[in-house]
C-alpha cells in the first residue's frame, strides 16, 4: 500500500520556484528539508499530537488500553509506541526535486487516516477487521514553524 501526502503551502512553493530559477541542483536543500519533515514526524510521536494543528491524538479505547503487549499494558505507554516499531520506521528521503518522509510500515496509513470497523474485511470467523473504529492519529504534516524553517532553508540556499 502506498499513500502520498503533499504539502501545498503557497509560500513554500513560491520559494521552491525561485530556487529552481536560480539553481539546478536542489538536492542539498531537499536533504535538509527532509530532515525538517522527519523532525515533525518525530515530534508528533513524542507529543502524541497532530503535527499541523497540535490537536492531541485520540485516546486509546478502554479495550485497547487494557491489552498487554511485551509485558506492558498498552494504556501505560505512549500512544502508537508500545513497541516503537512504527515511530522508528519513518525515514527521510530526498532528491533533486523532492523531500519526503517514508515508511514501509503498513499500519501507518491506518493510523494517519483512521479506519472504520470492518473497513479491511473480515477474519475467517467473520469478525470485522479492524474489530472497532480506529481514529485518525496524524503523524505526517508540518506546522507553521516548520514552514518558516523550510522557507529559511530556501533563502539560505538561494543566497549561495
């Protein structure tokens, strides 16, 4: 499964356009920008909140919070971090014309966008997958401070 989230901030796109007119190699700037995107994702997990709106993630359902994983009650660990695998799966990537954060964890889309009970079908026993609604807990996106940092990166690289 693949999903793309694009950031279409007009100020960032204008800065990118200006940089393209002055330079042919965007890779150095894109490498730094991919780090900004990765930091935003890390902060979402640390703060357990949407990186754009700062809205807190929905709490775990009582049933999920009571589950034991790796000897720990899920409700006693930060949301989406009982094993740390999802949070640690995000990696910055960049090239001459892109900067992004990627993951190969198939659960990322479900947690980013949420999923309705039964959205993925049923088990062999006829139980819905997922067994209950999973609220969106956005981990991808950037804040206004991140946009400012990206604009500063373009300004710095355009001045060179």
